[in-house]
C-alpha cells in the first residue's frame, strides 16, 4: 500500500492524472474492502454470540404464561357470534 501512495504522488507530480486516478481507485478499493470485511466480522460475531446465548439457554420459555390453558382454547376459531 505504501508503494501505491508513492505511485499516486509520483503520477500527480508527473502530470499523468489518468494513471493517478487509477492508483487512487485501487487504494480506495483496498481500504473500502478492508473496512467492509471488518464490519462483516463484527456483525457476524454479534449475531452468532447473541444467538448462541439465546439458543442454548437452560430455560424453556415455550409454555410460559399458558398454565391451565388447553389446546381447545387456542383453536383459532372466533368465539363471537355472527
């Protein structure tokens, strides 16, 4: 990357702006790619760390708050008369 910056400066000094533009684009591609990869790793770590804590907890919350309720109470039919 240091060589690329030196190439960019040399191209600007020599007046070869088309070459300087290409070197600049290459430098920006590398920097943006590195930043994007770091962000992806951060997001993946957060997603998988949070998922592993929630998915493997010792508590079973599936029936919480439904004690004494039968499946008939949740038939999906509307109880109101039409």
